[in-house]
C-alpha cells in the first residue's frame, strides 16, 4: 500500500459510513462489557432485524466512551444531528432506542447524558480522540479518521533527525511517570551505535486504580502501532515489542488482530508504505508482576528471563534488549506521536503549561459520582477534575484526599485542591504525576489504612532491592 491507496481507503470507508441513515455505537471496552454491553448490542441487532432496518442502520462495537460508571453506553449518530449518548442501557432500553430514536427521531430522554455536562466539555481529547468513535478491530475505521497518514508523512517528508526534533520542540514528556522529554530520549537512541535497535511499548500498568493504557490498547490499537512505527523510523529500529499486562486479555487480542491487519495492508512488516523502511511488532504478555513495569525488569521479561530490575547506567538507550540500543515509552506516549506529526509541534506546545505540554489521561476512581477515563489539558486544577468533571462526591461527603502516581506517589489533601495538575506542581507537593491513576477519598477514608495498604502493596510487589 502507498499513500494514494491509503487516501483511497479512507475515502471509501467514509462513503460507506455515510451511506447509513444512522450508526449505533455500543461501547465494548472492559467496563461496559462487564456491565452487560454484549446483551445490549444483541438486543439492538434483534430490534433492527425485526424492524427491517439492517440495511440503513449500522451497529458498531467501539472502545471506551469515558464515563465508565454509567455504562453500558450507547451513542446514536445521525447525519446533521448532534450525537446523543445514552447511559446505563439495558436490553429493554436498547429496544426503545431503536423503536423511538432510530425510527421516530425521538430520544429516550430518561437515559440521555447531557451533551453539555462538564465530564464532556472540560476534556480535550487528543490521544483518546478516536476512543468510542471507531471500531478498534477495523483498520478501515482508523484510516478514515486520518490513521497512518502521520507515518506516511514521516516516511516521505521527514528525516529521522527531523522527527526527533519535532518531538523535542513539541515539549512532549514521557507519560509513564518520570516525565523525561520524549524527543531527547528518541534522539539518544537514534545516535547510539548498534547493528540492531529495538522499540518497546510499556503496557504493563499495575498501579491500583489505573487503566489508561488498557483502555487505549482496547479502544484504538492502530494509534499505538502507528506511534511505534514512527519511533522505529526515527531511531533506526526494525523490531518493536508491545509488552501487555497479563490481566489485559482483550487488549492483547485486539492488538494482535490490529498487527495482522496492518501487515496485510503493508503498513507494518517489510517495505512499509512502499518505502525502504521495515518494521515488525510482536506482542509479549506480562508475567503478572508489578515490578515488570520498571523498564529494565520489563526488558528482562521480554527476553524470557526473570523480571528483575538492574542498576542503571547503562541506560536502555545504550544497552537494552539483548545488549542493543532500545527505546522504551509507555502506551500513552506513543499515542501522542501521530497527532504531533500531523498538526506540528507548535500546536501541541500551545496546550498545557510552560513546562508540562499537551494533555494527560487520568483514570478516575474512588469516592466520586462519575468514575471513568478522561483526557484533560495539563494545568487543570484538582478541584475541576473532582467537582466538575467527576461531578463531586456522592451523598454530601467532604473531599479528604486524592492519591496520584500509584504506590510511588502521594496523597494530596483538601487544602491543595486548587493545585494545577502538572509535573512540577505535583512534585512540589511530594507526589508525582505517575502514569495517570487518580483515586479520590472522602472523609470516611482512614489515611492510616490507605498508607498501610500501599506499604503492604509495595512490600508484596517489590523486587526487594530498595531495602
């Protein structure tokens, strides 16, 4: 496949979708599946069949739509009308949606989520822009929304040095926790001497309450593959490894299907997009150890060894997998790459704060009204996240603390609710951004119990070298 064929595929898929009078997007990410979205989808299919509407209405199994605690979620898309999102959809409500909304254009009001609710309007979706909008198992769906055009642009219009410089200029920092400048890390690997180099995606998130990477892998796998392929081109690697947490079977399955689909169309493998660039990606399933999220332990696990951290230096950029230069970023970091290549570094650096650019994905959990996944500009305050986006704490209880950064992070008490959420501000409070888990506790929570839980977690999951 070349660039012209890629554009033709996008146009053909757009025309195919536009031929439907209505499209019903049914969330098929883990939270909605666990709350019964499969039965909802089946009920809608049966209602369409009974009404002879199969040819004019399409049902699409999508990724996460965001407000996970309100699932199963269904979005109704009709040309010329605003999308309508339904919450807590049962098979009976699903039939009503078909009978009233699809057939008569009358929304089922009691289950509709308001389009102007802060959960939606306060977000800025870049990495998650496709999540809940496409079928993660259809390559054509991704391509229709601009998928793989960033890779095509990088291969034809940019040198590896220019790709690294673009990321440096954008201000993108690693989303795995440490916040190291991505462009600088890529350039270090690019400059490293070696007859073989590797690209690794860390999808082994293990922080309690965190599921950002799982959601992206389930909802938009091709975005991750495209980011990794651009990385391979930039650093001079022809092999990538996707290390997926063992408890994420749906994510691993969708990624493997996405890899096969991309290889069949010449978007991965040999002579990518009819260029001289070769890049293969293999999935490796994690061994169920929290410590394997640490990059040196992760590499040991990929190589079939015990997941045991080793001291640095040498850093992976010099000696990584099998002693070769290796680039490691987490899933969310790779998800940011394609939009930056397409829109330019100035666009990305115009979002966020002076030192923390772009957006950040958070998994909201704990004592809040609406738990789920959000993507917000860096610098938004903790108060806006808790009281606007998450709709506050149920039953009138008071906010006590928010835990960020997983077991290595910290708890932010109520007097710091107006703190901007960025790398520097959280660091100044003694916490860290981490990968993006955000657990809210109200006045009923005992902080001694919280501290005991995390100490026991670290004791149980540690490799023993810290002590």
